C-alpha cells in the first residue's frame, strides 16, 4: 500500500471509482411499499433524500446480498455487489408487480465515484451544484455541468465522505475534476483495508449463501430493523434476535503473520472453529489483522491456529482504536 494513499485518506481527500457493483432504479406508485416488504432495513422511516444500509434475504433468512438503498422523491436506487446481481434481479422480477413498481437495471448506465477524507466536502462542493447533503445517511439529486448526479453522505466501511452516482459517461470526468482540485486517486486495496479495519462484512468473504444477518454484525451496523414489520426472511431474523443468538459470530483476529491465501480454516483447541476470510496490514499498529467467522463457543481473547501453524488472538469488533485510526 502506498503510504501517500493512506495519508490522503487520513488528512486530505481520496477519490476512487467504485467497481464491482450492480444497481437498479425502482419507480411506480407503490415502489416504497413493495421494497419495504423485501429488505431488512426501514426504507419508509428514512424519508425522501436518504440512503440506508440493509440486506435482501432468502425466505429462510440467509443473506442474498447486502444493499445500499437511496430514496429520492421520484425513485429508489438499489445498489448491491455485482456477484449477487443475478439473484437480486430474480427476486425483484418475482416479487415486484410491474403495475405498481417497475425495476430497471441501471448498472451499465451509471458510475459511482467516492471521495473520502476530512477535505472531501471542500474538494467536492465546487465541482457540483449547491446542495451537498450535510448529515450522514442523507442524499441529494444534484447536477454537474448540466448532467444529473446523486450524492450521498456516507460514514461506513471505514470511510467518511461522499459517494456520487453519475452517468456512465460522466464518472471518469468527475473523478478527474476532483483530482484536479487536490484529491488523490487511491488504489481499491485501500478501501478494502478500511473495510477490514471497520469490521464490515463483504459478500464473497464473510458473507456466503449460508450466512444469517446477525452472524456478521448486520444488526450492529444498522442494516436490520426489528420494528418495521414483515419482510422476506424476517421470521428467522426475529427468532434469533428475541429468542436466542446466532451459532457463529464475526470476530477480529490479531495475526502473528500475514496469510499466504484466503480463506483459511481456523482451529481452536484442536477443533474446527471457523474460517479467516479477510486480512490486511494495519499500518498504525504495525501488525496483520483479519476478519473471521467463528463458532459461538470461541470467545474473545482466545488463541487460535491457522494451517501454517501460525497463531492468532480473537478480538471483538469493532477494533479498539487506542488513539489510532481504526475507522469505526
């Protein structure tokens, strides 16, 4: 990792074109009611001009995909990892009645540009029309050079700043304009590093097709409402919440050395304990750390082993910062 990338994110502005994502635009008179009955988060309560984090589940409560949902006055925009695009599209095709909620895949027609860091607002504001959202979780439909742009204020995945949804032909120009105003273009690896340090799960790593929301902290991260009413998979989620606990949990691991590959099985007291799913070098601590999905019986501060006979210490998430930038 280039130290200048970390420095830009910590003390200036870092810009990145966000890849690996699929998006849909939902319109129609009942779009809000239809989507509210499918996802774990409360889209209705958030109101127009909002962005919320949630998930789409199977009827048995397993995660299909984590979602970011932007609610505008005339449409809903749903963003998900592109690895789950086919599954999400299939659910929408099956569950959304076209007469009430029409769904359009806008992945190819859109580009998302993120700008993060303490100087993000100062760099972005002159490049777009006035009206940047102030509060985290708010969104606004703006323009840049006459073209439409949706800007969301975010503080998640270890990143704090703005994410701008532009047309596919406008994203590169926006990123270049932000660089010209002093933002540094950073490598995607930096965003992954911040995600790991934030203890934020990723589809294809911590999340697979057998994962319940509570097993990977989606409830702690605000993606699950326990008051909104029924939604797809809600019965399982509510049962875990009100009557027990998940059999697995997302933990941090302080590693003795960096893993050669991922994922890796984790062993505790000679028994299978789970899997190490992500890892990165934590520059502030000068140590390797990772995320692991472990069985409930493996407690914080336990010592576990990896296949190369190296060890790791289990830690609860989020990581304690002790004055360093762990990114909550």
